[in-house]
C-alpha cells in the first residue's frame, strides 16, 4: 500500500495516538483499551508518511477523558504491552470522519480539548543543534525514534572521554568540522587528498548550574604537541598512533588513522581541559541543517564576491542555506585579513544566527521543520559511544536548552604569530592570556555576567557556612582522590596535618568515581567540623553535602573530603578568584555583521 493508505483503513491516522503530556512536555502513546491492534505484516517497521498528501506527526491537541489528561498509570496491562510492541498503534478517528460516541457519553459530545503548553524557548547550536532537534523526534513516535537511532554513527574513543553522560555535572563537548570531501556535490571543497582533518573545532563547555556556556574556537593552524593516540580498528584490536611535536592542530584528526579521540587527547594535552564527548560533522551538515530551517540570516558590512568559495552577497542582511551557507562559513578572502582567525569570527557569528533561528517559535512550532532537522542532524552526525543513542542525545539537548542565549559566549583561544616563521602561516599560544582562558573553563567561570544567579549562589553559600566552627584539631576527615592529579590526596593530607593542624585526618585512597568538583560530605552532628574544613580548604557552601559520616581507621566517625577535577593543589584554596581573561568575545543573542 502507499503511504497514504498504510495503517489507515478506517480513516484513522496512527500518528494521532502520540499526544503531548502538558505536565511533562513529552509526547506519549495514548491507547484506547477497546481499540484493536493490527500486527504489521513481516514485522515491517512503521515509517512516517511522506508525500504531498501525507500528514506530518507533530504537536497535537490531547484528547483527554472527561476533560482531564489520561494518566498513563491507569492503562491496562494490554495497553502497556501494546506500547512496546512493533505493531501499528491503535487507531483513532481521523478528523472529518463520522464520529462514534464513546460508551457512556450521552449525545456523543466530544470531550473538552486542552491546548498543550507552549514549547519553552530552547538552546540550539552547531553540534548542540544536532542534539536538540532530536527532542522533536518524540512528536513522530516510537517508531520514528527507532529509525533515527539507525542514522547515528559512533566512534569508540576509549579513555579519551567520559564513559557516560551526566545531567548533574558540567560537561565539555568537542565540536569538530572536518574537511573530508564526502557527500554529493562536495568534490570541489577542502583538501583533495585529505582523510578528514580537524578543519573547524569548537570546545563547548556547559556550566554545572547551566547558567552559562562557553564556545571556545581552536585555530586549525595552532602549533601544538599531539600525544600518542590509542585507536580502535575495525577488527576490535587497538593501534597506537605515534604523537607529533610542534604540529598543526588540524593534524590531530584523520592523518595516520587518528580518530576524534586523538583530537580530544590533543585538547587535554595542550589546555589541561578534560573533554567529555565529541560531535563531528562534514560539509553536508551545514548544507542540510540550514536547508531544514529554511535558511539562516547573516550580515556583511560590504558586498562579497568571492571567486574561491563562490559566495556572492550584497551588503547588509541576507538569508543563506545549502551551498550558499557552506560558502559563507568557508570564505576567508573576503573578511578581515583573509586569515583563518578572521574566518573563525565569521563562523561564530553564523553559529549564533543559526542558534537564534533554531530557538525561534517559527521553528519550534513547525513539525515539518523539526522532522527534517532530526533526519539531517542524525545523518550528518558522528559522536562518541557514550552519547550514541537518540535518547542520550536528547538528554544532552535538554541540558543545553537550559542555558540562556545571552549567557553563551563565543571566544577564540588567545594566540600570536609563530615567532619561528619568517612567512607567517601558523600561530602559537599567547601565554599571557591563554592560561587564564583555560582556567576559567576548568573552574566553570562564566565569560558573561550572570549576576542574578551568582547572587543566589552567594546567599545560599553564606547561609550554609554561617555558624560555629570546631577547632582544627577536632576535625576528623578522610581524604579521597576523585579526579585530581595523582598524589593529591597524600599531599593534601600532609598539608592539613602539618600546616593547618588537622591531625585527625587520613588518606582514604581513590574515590569510587571521579567528580568534576571537590565535595565534603558530613553528618548533621559534624556541621561545625565541616565549616572549619571549608574555611581551611576554601570550599563553597555548595561543596558541602549533608549526608552520613564514615568510620575511620580508629573506628571513629569522620567526614569524607573528595578532591575533584577542580582541585588546584595542596594549600591552594578552591574559592580563590579566577581573574577574567581579557579576550575578544561575543554572545549568541547579539546580531553582528561580518567585516
């Protein structure tokens, strides 16, 4: 049967069974106990209808019983079983078909319909954009989600990244755009012999409290040390790709078989920032994503007629999509000093505009656009295995959309011309500025002002730290290493005992799991000890975790201090202010013209 007739023998649209739960914001399968279920012949996967006459699954009005949304918990066992089968969902009367009154309802009056709550404004952007659009997949139902699952390509990066995605911690995602010449119409782009270098790389760091995010561009021509890289081969074996010294950053991917895990390791080696995940796309991603949203608005200060990229634009604002959008982000000769650093600025402006378009109500309320984006994003995307499922990508998106666009800062790694070159072609780190930028990201410091949120945090911390403090000699604590540099627990123990007089402290070894931030867990009757240790260590109120005590080696209750990845060293207070780096930056909510 064709797409119009499949599953609709009784004038009923299966997609109508997926309705918005206004309490959760999620689409759920609403089953009618009396509805018959028809198995799909040959266990064929149900796919969304296509074609001019097909209806697109999307936000719909829920059909509640007796004027209230139906509680999924009240479904019968048969209902729940049907929700997990690969059958076509139970059918509901198609709009315009003769209405059959439900049992027990006089006159066949339709129940009152309540409009779903308006979608919240969402954060969407580059690799994050790809993740966000998967939220929309819920509108197309379970079968469509399964279809999207098959689109995503994954790479095993081993210990280069996190083993899973945590919704409770800060996280960093490396967004990699390659110059690999794959895909229809891309034969003329990039390096003809390239195996896919890291042509455009952005480190997206999302703060633990989701109040802000930083998108840090890494120049492809930055001179770095590329470490030895363990890579997984197709047969399951492992190969170590030798590292390089004083090489361009873009060689950390593709060359000699280096995978995205090598690029992640290179970022860690040269910045000290731990990368948790990666998202990688090629030229097709820009073309398909911009086409799916029907174009992205850009602005140039003067007319552009670039013979190399084939970009032609008048001065002022224009809308670009597909090939023209790709030409815009690839153009160098028409902006600034025709270098890669000026192209980075243009790309940042483009991404800010794409984010604004994606978060607009015009996109969020259009089922057809959202479904196109879901297809385009998953087909163009390669990610690490830890976030390789559609469900996890959706979780990433939901965390990303919590960040206000005004608090998303775009910046570039501070660099200067390579002094070793007569003809300037590469750059090196600006040691007077770069370490500050890296420290801000490692310590979750915002590049934008988040005054209201910071005030609330300070007030909460002041309240928690307020009260009496026990003498240092009465503080009992076990010190664990939960992500800090090797040996940190022992060095901290020595510092506490010798320098601060916390003699009733001991080394507890490694923590069960790594933590992004240092924490101190204590029992209610140890609050005065916790406040004293917080004062010594420079712990914030949010680092103090009321809980249970542990029994130390002397059989006495003790607190647990776990040193996280934010630990700065024995004797260095964790709340020591990080000086804001003096770097050029922009924010995602501002429109700026390329010059």
